[in-house]
C-alpha cells in the first residue's frame, strides 16, 4: 500500500498553473461568464450551466480535452465518468451520459483558482439548426 507501484493514492504531479492556463485557452472557444466565473449560460437550475451546440457530445469532449491538459487521469467515477486531477486539488469530471441526459462536465477548482474559476456543473444540449 501507499506510494509503492500499484497501490494507494499518488498526488498529481505538475504545475498548479496548468488548469489556469487551460481555462484561459477554453475561454477562446466557449462562452465564459466573468461575473460568476463559469462556462456556459444559466440553466434551469441555478447551480447548473448549459452550453448549446449542434453536436453536444463533440462540444463536451472539446471542452474536457482543453481543460484536462497536463492533468492526471484518475479512476472512473461510480457514474462512469472520467476524472482528471491537478496538483492543487482541482479536478474535472466528464460524463458522456449524465442522469438528466446528455454529456456533462463537473468542475471543482482548487483553492489556487479563486478569482479565476468557480465550482460548477455544465450540461451540453443540442442546439437545433435554424
């Protein structure tokens, strides 16, 4: 057990600034609300944000790909999600199919992310072409 190969928790390596850099890159492609430090638009529930896209799964995968850069992949969550952690304790969970349907991201920033990003969940919904 412990720090030996194959057992126990290993603290993620890397620079805690990685997630901050990833957020700045993601802001170039996704709607970011500087007032409450969240991605997406207000959802039906106050704590959930929504990003509308013609291909919801592709948009969710793209945002997850940007945000997870230089993070450490963890074990799958109980809900089948993919978890990526950073040295400062920040972590992101990506689920292809959330309980409410469709893909979702849960973002839990560490304390070093104050004034950069808030904890929030994002649902991705299909935007109908006009």
